[in-house]
């Protein structure tokens, strides 16, 4: 017997943020592999490539950490939250790397 009353709407699931986060994480993983290969070739080249590779991975990881939890909260949140967390993670990781290699690395 069907339930009484009108059918309840189901929340829409938006996968765009999850797809974007997955692409960011995959690019970050590939750039970390590239960083390792560059570091095996030359230490200075590895440090230079690391300025892009590691922050890209941290940004992709941050986006992927949020994306599954906001899929059902509307299109704006499903896309905006992973992009915001990814950009924030990239910026923070880049800042920390620059501080490390400029301030701490030379004194080691």
C-alpha cells in the first residue's frame, strides 16, 4: 500500500564538485610523481618543481575531503565548497613551502 500524502522530494545529488575534486587529486598525485622524478635528477630541480607539485596535491586532497559531504546541499555548495577548499589548501601549502625553503632550508 503506498504511503499517504504527496511524495517527498529527494535531494538532488550534484557530482560536479566530486568530479572536479577527483581531477584535482589525480593531477596532484601525478605532479608529486613528477616532483620525485625531478628530485632524482637534480636537487635544485626537485625543489623548483615541488613549489607546484606539493600544493597541487594538498589542494586536491582538501577538495576531495569535502566533496562527498556536500553533494546533496545544492549546486552552489556542491561545486563551491570543493573548489574553495582546494584553492585554500593550495595557497596554504604554497605559503608553507616558500617559508620553509626560504627561511629554514638554508640554515640546515
